[in-house]
C-alpha cells in the first residue's frame, strides 16, 4: 500500500474494536489525516499482518501506541510494540454503515 491521500472506505474485519465497531462496519477514512490520541485509525501492523482498525492510544516519541477496544480479541501494541508514524495510514471520521455516526 503506497502513500494514500484523500478519502476512502474501509470495512472493519474482526471483533477487536467491539463494542465501538463491529465486524462489517463501513468507515469513511481520511487517508494521511492528522492522527490524535483517542482517534480510530487504519494502521499497518508488523509481521505481514493485514491492515487493521485500531485506537490511537498515545504518541510514544515518533511512534504511536495503538490499542484494541476489545481486550479479548485481536492484536495491538501490547503484542507488537509501538508503530512507526508512517504505519498510521488514515484516521476514521465516520461510521457509515450500519447506522451513520461520527467517530
């Protein structure tokens, strides 16, 4: 995945962001958006894992600490460490489906 800019759609896969987001939710994402702690973001996890939707917990120097909302499911920085800022690909702004709401 190259450097993305602009707006796009991402479908949530899995249960790691429950109860905030559920498997199949459709998000409007600002690629290359300005990440802030607490935001929901699309990130690149290490080890050949697919891109994922996670919460930006805090900035750790030049890196981001990301977490899942569901502590029993998924992968986050507790397992893989902080992510380089370049691996925060975009910030989710709105859940479009099943019921639209701001994130």
